[in-house]
């Protein structure tokens, strides 16, 4: 979440992608400190994923991609619910990607 904001994503978009409030994003961004600890570096799968790609993910893909990741706590259904919610309130570009892939 912090990485997304620090790499230029808006607070509102980040909140939608993670299914939290903007104030929650602000809370964690203010308190975050940078670290070089490898265990805390983001995985490629969780660094600004495309909503259209997440929406097409199967349960098996989810288990493989997020193995030993906190994202797994949301479970596949929870992630799909959050992706659908983020997509419904995102800009037309994100929706166009989904329409093209169907």
C-alpha cells in the first residue's frame, strides 16, 4: 500500500485497490519507514497489479501467486469482491481493459 502511494498512485486509487478507506492509507503512509530488509520487499505479484488481470485469476492461480503472502488472508473470493468493487469505481481505462479481454 505504501509502495503504491510512494510510486505515484493516488491515495483514493490505492484505497480502492486494497479495499480500505483513504484515512487508513494515510495512516500507514505517514508511519512507514523505508527498509532494505529482503523479507519486507514487495513481490512482483503485489506491485500495482492490473485489475483486469486480477479479475481473470483462478483460485489455483491465486494460491500459487500469493503463496505465503498476507494477501492470502483475504481468500480468493474476498480478492475478487475487492477487485470488482475497485473496478466499478475506477476510471474508464480500467473498465476498457476488462471489456477488451472478454
